């Protein structure tokens, strides 16, 4: 340990993600470097509030826009040991996080199926809409899977444990729910778990994939940008815009990472 270290240092040794207009971390970085806006408008913009004949003031029109992901309907089910019917009943948040978790470990240089040291999973998961909009209108699919198995495939509490099970990870597996801070709290808990010796590596992640993606416009209206642009910390900022994305980092105690 060097004199300027205190033994609490954590290294990022792998990462993966899916971001708007960016299928990989490298794509996302290039978009950031070029200043590309990754928010896109949805077709057929609608008023932010329904018409009210008793209201003398018409509703304020807003541009319905969001930061959407590509290929959320695609998943290599067989690679992860699912049959097509099982995969169809899984929330895209489960499917895409499983892919990104595997990719993050790969970039770190580890094969989960042969790794015996404990690896933890800490994930902040967004609100799920897949059950409401995609599965509930198809009762035959729910009946074919069974109600309990359907819930396991869409509930946020089972997302980290599914990844731990499928990737043979034997450390803590925790779903984090603190609203907008969930992903950073997941990083904090992962670091604490590493420093306390509960695991030797940890995946920390944030996952938010709402479907259909054309329904990302938020309410109440007062927080939505009326022109469909998000200008954080700028004097022209006039509201927020919804979006989807996934980010996963692999963390390790710095001394262990250097030793490896």
C-alpha cells in the first residue's frame, strides 16, 4: 500500500451499459464527446393535459419526447438458459440487466461460471411497466407461465437474485430502492460490502427500462420540459425529460485489483 492510500480505495475494473442512441459504453462516450443530444420526439404530440371545456385556459401543448433505447425487444434467451416463452414473460429490465452484467464481468476479465470467489450484485431498479402494459392484456401468457413465475420475471426484487443465479455469483444480492438515488446507493452498498469482506467483487448497477418507450413523458406537467429538451444546470432549463438506460460497473478492492 502506498503512503497516500488508506486501504479504503475501490477500483472500477469493468463496465457495461445501454444508453439512448448508444448500444455500448464506447458509443455513449463518442456521443458525449460530440455533444449529441440523445432525446428524440415521439410521433403525434399530444397536449400535456386532457381538454377541459370548463377551463377558460387551454392545456399547454408539450413536445412528447424521451431518451429511448434501441433493441429492447431483443434477447439471447438460449445463451442464458431460457426458453422463448420464459423470455417473453420477463421484464426487459431483467433481460437487459442480465446481458449487461455478463458483459461487465467479461470486460473485467472474469468468467462467472468458473469464479469461486464471492461476487455481489447491488442494483437500483426502476418502476416496472411491462406487467401492466404487455402481460396483463395477454392473460394466456400469464396462465401458461403461472402467476407466481410471471411475478418473478417482472418484480424488481428478483432482478439481482436472477442475475446471481444465472451467472453463478455467490455474494450478496440486493435490490436497492431509493427512487432517483438508487444507482448511487447501489454503488455505496457495493463498496461497503467489499470493505467489510462480504464479497471480493461486486456488480453495482442502475436499471430503468419503461415500456412502451413512447410513454416516457412525465407528470405532473409542471416538471416536464415543454420543448422536449433537458438542460441540466443551464439558465434556459425549463423542465425534465424521461429516459431509459442501464449502467453496470464491476468493483474490487484496489489492492486486490492490483494484485490480480
